[in-house]
């Protein structure tokens, strides 16, 4: 097998992610913001690398993700693209970059054409169905994001677990189904009770990725800096410092990957009821 065909065989695609869900194999995701870390993550055979607007808080030192711009995301996505060969590259649509179909198409198109993004992620529920549908129509893969939505932190009243009340849980399940029907290729659930996340994962046919959403999602994602224990402030309850156990950055990334694949992460202590 040639080097090129070997690379193609290992390349993660939407079809492979869907097959992982159907086979019950965990999907591993991690954020990255530059080339060097992206190379280490790719070497550990992480399935999805997300250039998250979390860079506003862990790289730029901001209090929220809201000031992060499209140009910021484009710059960091270009850096990460240089370090990723096998993983699927997903990019966050920053705050107010997808308020209309035209804006969403223009900005998502920039990420795909100029940074090599293979999927974009956007926050919001049923109100985003027309945006998701338009992106699908134009061949742009979409990951929808429900639960705690950092771009709506002021509306939500802080970084709080979402979906604990029965009515809120039922509404989130409804929104997840609406977004899937609109054309979302993947779903991310953040800070959601484990039982609700499990139900959504079982109900949807698309892969469901959790962060603070229990162990029964189809996959897991964390912020890179959280698994290294270098995020500003206190690590979130749903994260784990893998660097303290592994002793090296590469070892920490591999330990996280292995823990997700084997179902050892997250533990019940890293989940919400």
C-alpha cells in the first residue's frame, strides 16, 4: 500500500463516524488551536479535532467566548489544519457569525475553503433549523450543539447544567430530533444529565458527542487544556487531568484517547444527574 493510500484508509469521514455509532465504538474528540498540539492529537488517532471558540478563554484570556471573531477562528483553523491528516477537522462558528442563512453560508464557506474544515459546529436549538438545512443543501456538514451553550451564557444565567427539569429534558429531545431532521450530521451535548444524554443518543441516528453528559453518548470531547490541567482557574468537574498521570503531553493525549475508547472516561463522578 502506498503512503497516500494508507493515509486515505486512516482518514476519518462522516461515514466512518456513523459506522462507529452503529457498531457501538466510542468516538474520540479533542480541541486544538495550533499546529504542534494538532500533530500530537492526530498521532494519537483521535477521531475529531475541534478548533473551538473556547480559544477565547484558554488562549486569549477572555472571560467568555463571545468576543472571538471569524478571523480568529480562521487563523487558528489554518494552523490546526497543518497538523491534522487523519482526524476530521471541525470548526466552531463564533458568536453572531450565523444569524442569517447568508452569513452562515459565507462564514462556513470561508472555514472550508480557506482552512480545510470538514464540518462546522453551531449552537442553538430549533431556531437554527433553517440555518442547518441551508448548510446541508450546500454540502456543508454540521454538528449541532445543545445543552449548555457558552455563546448564550448570559441568557442562560451562567455555566449551568441544562435539561434537569422534565419539561426542559423533553424540549431538548424534541430540538435534537428537529435538528437531525433539518440535516445535522452530528450532535454535541454539553452539561446535560447523563440519563437525558443517553436517551438522546439512543433516539438519534446521528452520532452524539458528550462533554459533561455522561458515558452513554456515542463519543466524548474535552478542551485540550483541561486534560493537561493548564486551563485558567479550576478544571471543570467533567474533566480530568490526564497529564498528572501520564507525565508527558503526548502520553496524556493517548491516555485520554484510550480512556474514552474503553469506556473508562467519563466516570460517574464526572457526570451529572
